[in-house]
C-alpha cells in the first residue's frame, strides 16, 4: 500500500420522506461554495448530519479500548440511542418509516451510491462503479446498534453484513488501513461543526494525522497496535488495583475482629451480655407502659370527640329551630341557594352559570337574594345555643391538650424504640463475638489460613498490576519510537504544509503566520503548532475565539490541500457566528481560497445582515444556494419576519440571477 490517500468528493444528496422538511430535497453539489441558509431550527445542522451519516454512519468517534471481564474490546462511539437519532426530529408519520437518504460521491474516480434509512440506522444498499463496471455490494442489512455487538468478531464472521462489506470497499478505494481512519477523517478534518472542537491543539488528533496520513501506513498500523495494547494494559492495571482494594477492605475487617477478640476476655464479654439483656428488659417494660398510657389518652380523646359531635348535633338542631323562628316562612334550603348564587354564580334551580348581579343586594340579610323582597324576621335570644357553644369550646380545649400530651408521649416512645433496637443490635454483636470465642482455636486456624490466602492474592495482583504497568510503558515507548521515526519523515513535509497554512491564515489575520513542528515541555513527541505574529501559540486560549476557529480552519484546509489528488469537500457550520464586522471579509477570503481548486465548500449560515455573506456572494461566481426556509418548517416568527424573508430571496436572486 502506498501512502497516497483519496478523500471523498460529494456529488449529490437526496432526502426522501423525512417530515422535518416539508418536501423532498434533491441537491447536486458544485465545485465551489454550497451555501445552506435558513433561520434557527429549520434543519441546517440536521442536513449536515445526514450527509455525514450517509458517508460513515452515526459514529462520533472511531475505536476506543474497553476492558470487559479481562477481555480487550475495541468499540466505536456512536450517538446515544442512535437508532432514533433522526426519527426524533420528525412527526413520526407513516411516511417517515420509508424515509431515507441517498448520497452520491466519488473516491479516486470510483463512483458510489449509498442509501441509508432515516427511520432506523440501517445501510439499505450500496453500489459502486469502477472502470465502467457496476458492482452491487452484497450483505445482510443490519441496524448500526446491533452491528456494534459484532465489532470484535473476526472479519470472516462479519462478511455476511452489508455494513462491513461497504466499509471494506470504501477503505480500499480511499487507500486507508481500515474504515475507522475514514470515520476519523470525516468527523475531525472534513467537518467543523457547531461543537467547535479544535484539531490543531488536539494532541491525539495530531498524532493520528502525523503518523497515519502523513507517513507510512504500515508504521501507523504498528503504532495503533501498540497504542491499543498500552491502553489495554492500563485497563488491566486499574482492574488489579480495584481487586487489591477490595481484598484489603476484607482484610481490615478481619484485623478489626481480631483486635476486638484480644481487647476483651470471655468472662468480661459474658458479663456485658447479661447486663445488656437486663437493660433491654427494663427498656421494653418502660416502653410497654408508655404505650398503654398513650392508648388510654387516645380513648379519652375519642370520648371527648364523641361528646363534641353530640353537642354539635344538638346545637345544629337548636339553630335550625331558632332560624325558623327568626326567618319567618323562609325556605329551609335558602342559605344553600344563596351560596350557589352569591359565591359560585350558579343558578340554584338548574345549576347553569349566571351573570354576576349586584353583590350588595344579594348579600343583604334583610332582603331575599333572588327577588329582593323584604324578609320577615323575629330575633329571640337562645340561651341553650350559647351554653352548647361554650360546652363545645371547653371540650375542644381539653381535646387539644390531650392531643399535645399524645404527641409528647409518642416522641418519647420513639426514643425508647430507638434505644431498644440499638441495644438489641449491640447484644447481637456481643453474642456473635462470644460464639466466636467459644470456637476460638478453630476460628483462629481458619482465619489464619484465609488471611494468608488474601496476602498471597494481594501479592499476585500487585505483580500483575506492575507487569501491566510495565507492558503499558513498554508499548508507549515503542509507539513513541515509531512516532519519532515518523517525525523524521515529516520535517520535509512541514515546510510544504506550513506554506499552505500561511496562505490561509494570513488571509484572515493579516499578520505573519506559519506552522512549526515542535514539542512542548515534558513531551517527547513533536507536533504542529501555529506561529502567529512571531509567537508560538501552544494553547488555543492564546487566541481569541474567532481567531482560533479560523486558524483551525486554515490548518484543516492545509491538510486537505496537501492531500489533494482529486476534489474533496470541507463543511463549516455558521463560520460567521463568532466574528465582529472587521473580520468578516477576511473570513470570506480565507474560505474562498479553499475553492480556488475544484473543491466543494459547504457553509451553513443563519440569515443575518453580516458582511460575511455579502463578501462570499460578491467575491465568487462558483456558488449555489440551498434555502431551507423553503424546505424546513419555519416558525410563525420567521414566516412573519419580512426582513428575513426578503434577505433569503435576495440571496437566491444574487446566486441564481
């Protein structure tokens, strides 16, 4: 395998039966600027993610190392609950179940057409045309989350699946060691998402680039094997350390029990048990007495409550009799009717809602609430009602005192319950210790044997941990040696990549820029660092947000330009979001340099009045626009915003005019 790699060239995308959009999307990419415009929430990021998904599946990262039951496993990291990732943005209509994306792309003059479901994460079909011959990639359709279970199976076992066979063909045509390299390149080089992850200051990403793509692929294959082995041995060392901690916790418990047995004699412990048993009896006697006392008070409260209820009934009868004498001829349910009318505004005859009438007339006790006629009254003082009311108040006062006494006694009962439980637990432990003393000799022999076994196992685990740490260090050292060999070959490449970087970065910053190939303190492995205005920027935070974004753009586009064998693509989401007006034209100049060759640049942008979009539109005629306001479900605010609608039409007219 030679060191030349071939990147994908996007040709066309079709999005069908996907209800996030109000119609199907059929878009042909151009060599130049592909401008994806629209407001917030209309589906720009989803459109980009669909393109990425069509190429590689729903993977965030390629292989990482995991240790399951002392078995090394390499897994890809996908999106959480990836099977419904795109489905969750739809209305889940019946038609959505037929939703799919079809992507046409080329790799080194080999034409691919890939079709993936947007309802499930299934690769539905994949074909490629090479030298005029059409080839259908065979294999069983399988969901991505199910296929993940087979990632550590042999290639022979995975050959029955379409996903494996597709990945194998793409890797071969791209001249990559495996599909995981393709995932890495698409996710971390060809796409600058709204997550704004930097590659230039990412040590792991740079090591991958330097050893895999800028050097001998066989060296990289060996480096990857060593890196995986180092991580696996680290995992083993961590597991052995956890086992040692667990055994030492048991060992500590054994030591504590041994110390207890030595601190107290058997007769002393027997005496303590006897005292504890008597103490529990006393506590239980006091508790039972208090519980009986509480039960008696509850009975007294019940008697008082019954008396109150009886007097309330007598009082109610006297009040009804009194009211009949006071309100002469009044309907017995008059008060209920008045309440319905006055408070609830409901007709007392048919229960229908009624309009609020004059409140003062309804509330007048001297007039009928309905017809407002004067009521005939005859007020007579009823001493019997007054006496009943006094009796009820006195009984209520006594009941409240009794209830407070219950609360106080129940609080004391809870304390006694706690003391009984605590004493019983203490007694149980003392009895356990006493039984242990009774067969002390046998136990000591057994404990000594167990203790020795634990010490032996700790020594074994410590040796395994040290061996794993030693192997991890060994593999890392060997990996670093390979990286150093790679570095030697990279010195000549640095000048070429730096010159390309200089062209991109200076177009944005307007100060001298280049790349240096150097190492940082306490690091043996070298990597690229940007030199901006004569100063090496070892950390991204040494630049402003917009500066580091565009410096990172420049680095990525330098790498893509370095590998240029045929047109490829670069996706940049909302590049103008962090810019002030003074840098917007510079940003446009930087990105347009990438399309000077026949590359595909895909930009997403919210519709706003920035000069960035105007600069893009005026500085190149190699531009095509996809207005997602025409496809996405715009909000009411967006539909009613005339300036937004006019701006989208203006852009379309400039591009298409």
